[in-house]
């Protein structure tokens, strides 16, 4: 990515600071994940230096994210690397020094094949969690930090490689995360792969291997290289179709809607059928990381009284002022007794007409939003009282059929 503007840099640093705080990472841990020194991280967060795009790229990559996704920018050139997430069992299957040595040999061999000079730029790079969040070598990372860090990578990298070393151990989570994210995959599989894995919806090329971590693993190098070539084709196709897709507004729209309409995050999470930690991630993590299912998005929209399109920020019809104002009107109607339905309906119709005329008279939606505010329940009640006084006090208007 080219040099950033001061506004882009400030936004990226603010997002970085929020993510570090949300994940409760120390600057030393961010150093370990990104390779950017703790002292430099400290200066960046204290706004003592303006980081380059290259440094910010490394920092966000350490958190499992892409800088261009954070900025919601379309890169001007082809990326330097095609990033892959290499999922393997770490301790559940690897129980001896011999097995650990064989696992690291397999990892090194896969990386060697991916780094082959036969591939023209951009070259492949394989990230392996064992280098950063190993249960034994990196015990200072808590379970939720490991999950979010690795989920981020398994969701946002360009492809995934799964080494299925034993049934039901080690890579099932990544298999499902990559499936939901629509990542192309390569799976190294033995004869004994579980039916859940073999029946998965994952878009994968399967490369067979023989042996075990105890006796030694062997697979066909050329078959793996051919699988990488297929991944490469899918990478360029996906890049052309979906680049710049991951926006930053989902979490804030969701938080604002929940605060306005529900108030209680815990009860909203319970209504959705998720835990509070996931709701917190939906609000604070980039959309590519939280990645809610269509079913979950639909539940949110029904519970909040907004459209899925509004939550995703996709269309002009899901303009937040209009959507939130009408949702507030619905809430006001449901919570207020003995209303005159004629007045209540008229104030909504009149406001919508006025709002629509104002929008059409402006150059763009953005300029309109800058001078208008959302109607809250108290605003609707004030308009209702004004309309009610008008009806009761103007007999002539009643005789002529005001409504």
C-alpha cells in the first residue's frame, strides 16, 4: 500500500489501540505477534511518531488483519504476498519430542514448497500458530486471546492449509471458520479422516499422505504444488470480485441499535443465543473477524426492528436516520397507552414526507446526514402532543377532515 494520509494513519492507530485494549494484549505480546518492537509500539500508541504503512501492515498482520480492510481501501497494486494459515495439531496429538520434531519438519517442508521460485510474485507465505501462540512456548497468551488471534487469521487470510494429523484433533475449528469465511483450502489427509471432516462444506483440495508423526509423514510434493496453483487462481479471482469488501461500520451500527432499543447487552446476547464475549466481538472486532452467519444477522434484525441491510450498511434505503427513527416510532407506539391512532400515523407520515423531500433537495446523503438527527421516542411523543393539541383546538380543521 502507498503512503497513508494523516487521517488514514490516525484512524488506523485508533483502531489498533482499540483492538489491543479489547483483546487485553500487552505491548510485549503485540511485539511477539508482529515483530514490531515494544518501544516503537509504545511511541505509536502515544502518538509520538506517525507510523508508516509498512509498520501498520505488520502490526495489523500480527493481529490477524489486513490494513486495507481496516481502512476499507482498494489496494492500488497486487499484494506482496498471498497469505496462508497453516493449521496443525500442537499438543493434543504431539506428545513426544520425536512427534514434535516430525511436525516441525512437515511445517518446514510445506513452507519450502510454498516459497518455491517457480511461483512468480506475489509469493506464498504460510503463517503457523506454533510460532506465536504455542501452548507450551507461549503460555502468557490466554485462551480468548489465542482464539481471537487465530480466528482473525483463519477468517481474513487468503487461504488455509489443514494438516489433519489425527481424527477429531487440532484443526476442526479452523475447518469451520474457513468454511464460513469462504476461503479456499488445502487439506493434508490420511486414510482415517473423520466423516465430519470429509463431509465438510469447505472448498478444499485434498492431498493424501501416509505415515504418522511417530513414524514419519510422506506426501507427494508435486500434488501439493498443484493444489497451491489452484489456490493462486482462486486468490486472483476473489481479489477481483470482492476486494474492499470488509467495512468498519457494522459493529458501531449494532452497538448503537442495541443501546437505543434494548439497553442490556447481556439480555440481547441471550435472546440471540450467543455468549456475551461474542456479542462484544461483534461490536468491537472488524466484521471479517466476527463474521456472523446469515441466521444470526436475521435474528439481530428481528430483535432490533431494523433490516439486515441496515446492519450491513449496504443501501441508501437502509439510511440509518430513517431506519432508527422509524424503529423509535415503533417502540414509542408499543410502550405508550391510549394513543390516538390517527395522530400517531399522521405524524409518522408527515415526518417521512419531510425527510424524503429534504434528502432529494441535497446533493448527497452524506451532506444531509450532517444537518439532521435521529428521531427518538421523546421526539415522537413531542410531535404527537403537538398534533393532538392541534386536533383538539382547531374545530374547523376537524370539520374539514384534517386526517
